C-alpha cells in the first residue's frame, strides 16, 4: 500500500512517516504543499491513501482534496486530513470536500493508526 503525505512541516511529515512505518506501511511519497502533492499524485498513480495538512502555501489541503476528488480514478481513495483546524465548521467543510477522516494536531501515533484503520 502506497501513501502520499502532504504537509509544509518536514517534522510533521517525518512523524507521520515514522508512525506509518511502525504499523507496517513503508511505501511513502511526500509533498511540501498541495502543488507538490498533486505532482506526486501524477508521478505515482499507484498511491492508495492521501494524508494531507490543511494550512499550506501555494495550494492548501482543502484545494488538494477537491482536485483529487475531481478525478474519477481517485473517487474512492481514502483521504485523511491532519490539521490544527479543529472547529466543527472546518471538520464539516473538509468532509463535504471529500475527506474520509480528520485528525486534529497534536495527535498520538495511536490516533493515526485508528483513523487509518477506519478508512481502509
């Protein structure tokens, strides 16, 4: 299973990658923002799961989610948003855009594992 992790924080990308590796997922591609994330999607058509931040420069996570969902081939791809935006309005906005699950930072590895299991 291949993951795409998109976050403008290299530390957060590393935390997510390490957590994924600990639960057996070592095939991970990265992007620093939505633009890089979208490029990575095009270069890696075998990506199975997208984990993205919301607040990023150039193209934010919500815009990336909408772009991914506009492509028929990604209609069923699990998408998890990992963000500091924890308000009810933001969660609803993200779910309407096509996010399957939502994690508010900071989070524990266990939370990521549980949210991932829920969408796979």
